[in-house]
C-alpha cells in the first residue's frame, strides 16, 4: 500500500483499490494501519489526496517504542527467574529436615503425584518400577503417558513389571503397546510384592500402606534401603516374562498365576492379600484357591500347602507354617 502511494501519489482510495485490485474496504483498513504507524495522512488542502510521511522519522519512533517494550519485558523475565530461584531455595529448605534421614513422607494422592513429577523431571538414566493393581485406570494412564513422554525424549531408560491380570484390560494393553513402542522394556509377573518406583537407583517411592496406595507414600533415598529395593526389583525382573511372550508353565503344568497363589497361600496370606498381590478380585482369588485345594486333595489351606511342598510345587522349598 505504501509503495503504491509512493509511486502514484495522485491516486485516491478508489484509484489505489483499482491499481492493487483490492476491495475498497481492504484499502481503508490498510490506510488505517499506515496512519497508526504515522506513515501516511490525508491532505487538508486537497481532499482525497494522500500524503506520505518519511519512514525514517516514523519508523524510528516505532522501533524505539518496541525496544523500550522489549527491555521492560526482559526486566520482567529476569525478575521472574529471580523469584523462581527464591521459591526453589525455600522449598528445598522446607524439605531439608524431612529428607535428611533419607525418608520423606507424602500424604495423599496430590502430594504423591507432585513428588513423582519432580523425580521424573530430574531423572537422568533409568526408571524401574512395579505396577500393581492389574488394569490401570484411564486417569492413571493419561497422567503416566504425559510424564513418560518427556522422560523418553530425554533418553531415560525405563523398565516396568506389570501383573498378568493387566492383560484383561484393553486400555492397559494399549498403554503397554505404547510404552514398548516408545522403547520401554516391559515384563509380566503373576504377582508383585508392592507398588514401587526407583529413579536412577538413588531414590525409591513405596506406599505407606500397600493395601491402599492413595493414602500416602515414602520417598527413600538412604543408600542401604534403595540398594535393597533395587535387588528386589532385579529378582522379580529376572523371573518375569517379557511382554508379548507366553509365560512358561511350572511344575505339573501349573501356570505362573496359579503357582503364585499356591506360594502366597503357603505363606499364610488371606484371600484379600492374595487378590491384591495378583491384581484380581477377591472372588477370583477364592475361586483359584478352591480349585487348587480340590486339585491337591487338601481339606485345609495348611494341608494343601504341606501336600504342595511334598510334591515340590512351592517356590523356595517347604511351605511356611500358618501365621509365620
């Protein structure tokens, strides 16, 4: 628009519209824009005639205003960074006493999620974990994928063990496919001891109550505790089945889930505990128990455990006595 008027100053609005093949309204809008930039104005002596203003003057003023705005914005950003640094220091000081002993307690789901986000963000090499509870909820899967995406983009390795019962949930299967597609290594186990996440083999998060992981969690950073949990993870990992492969059957053709139930019953666990560790309903746990007792020919759980031990069906040798 400016170049057209510069070349042919005698043109009015109609002439400029015809020359540029623009609708007149577009020409008027462009004129308003040039007027705001003080690059053009209407002649008082010749109505309809347009006067051009030297761009060296008007644009210098415009650029000067923009530079001043930029300088103010940079000052605001610097101030925001300073305030953020103060907040980080205050937060670290607030948590210092709790973390000094290597044990930090988190209460409720909100605190747990915030702390897990912090640990995921600072993780640099590997995340290892047990995913208990069988099928994962949609909310849990969505939150996990958002955090895991950033982790994968930084090149962090991930190893996860899920329960066999997770294969009964279509949404969880899709999530596992996504994880393996992103490069995570996933294995399946018939039972898991508890929920667990380990970051860089330096910090571990475990539930304060294994029966209700939403109640709270403990963040452990003591070398001894974390090393023991890493050893536990490696033991379960080595005995788990890679995702996508059929689990190997144990003695006398029993599947891994049935073997796990047999071992848990021999340790004296209740149907509720067995169900939680397998990620199944209590009803399913009781059904498997009843089928096992009938198959073994035992009239009580203890008798069934003794028979299983005599037949070499228990992992780790003779069964534990009830109440041990």
